[in-house]
């Protein structure tokens, strides 16, 4: 089984819908991250959490919100989806800030 | 904030043709550098960590090296299965409210294609 699991793997939805992407991990890491990846723009950080009570905005947090339900679970929500949020979304975990991050296999999100 | 630049954007090689990928960075103090491999439809897979200038790491046909300003990923006698996007990332830190926060800044990646 994967250490970092993202669901769903693919999602197609319409503008204005609320969407939740989920991430769970079995690595026991405190730190969890949400990124989006767009062609030509690379990986950009949306939100990150260092523990259940500590959530921080990344470089592109507008239009997104997160919830850290437990050490192992970190969800990303799009309250009212818009087409320019179409992208590949990744969840990642790490032990500390200077240790490698370990990624899930991503959610491909298309907003029509 | 650190800046990370990878070159070339894309590299096509024949099987067995060795080459190097570059990752250059501007940092206020080197705290390490990570290399990842990403296959289509997959998340980045961690390859190497380099923490100090002069350090080298090897794994099969890959060798990563680090200087004070850049890192190289050398690919020796590549095979088609080495085709992937290779990403580098640099950690950076800031302090707020007495807590130290760390994040990664990623380069945009090099798309490597190895033809049989």
C-alpha cells in the first residue's frame, strides 16, 4: 500500500461546485503539504501544516481552504471551483522542514 | 526567498549517451538540496539529498553533485527507463512567533527522454 494516498485520483466537475481532495498517510510524519502542478509553472505550495493545530498559507492559497483532521489526514477544499484551478494536485509529507518530502500520486482535477 | 532554476528544460538522449542536468540556486545559506524523479501520472519520487558543497551521491546510473551555487545530476549510459522529469528543490526557513518554519522551493524540472 502507498504511504501517501490521495483520493480521488481523477475528478471532473463544473464551475461553482465545492470540491474536497483528501490525503492520508501512514508514514507517521507531522508535516503535510498541498501543492498544485501546472505545465511551465512547476510545483507551487498551496497550504502546509506542521501539526493538527498549525496550518499555514503557501504562495497560492486564495480560493482554497484546508482541514487537518488528524496527524494522518489533510484535506484540501475548493469552495467554489473555477476553470483556472484545473491542475494536478499533490499531497506530501515530511519529518522536518529540511528532510525530503514524500508525495502521493496526485489528483488530476478538471473544472469545466 | 530562494530561487531555483533548472536547465535544460528538455533533454533528448540516445541510449548510452551520458549527459548532465543542472540545478542552480540563490540561497542565503545552504541548507541542502533534494533531487526527485517524476514519471507521468505519478508524484515526485525522492532520489537524493545533498547537504554540503563537495558532497556526491550515487544510485545506479545517476550521480548527484553539489557546489556552492549549483548541483548537477549526471546520467551515465542512460536507458529508456530513465526517461522522466527530474526536479530539484531547496529548503528555506523563516521564523515567526518563535517557531521555525521550513518549506521547499522547487525548480521547474528537466524533461529527460532517452531513445533506444
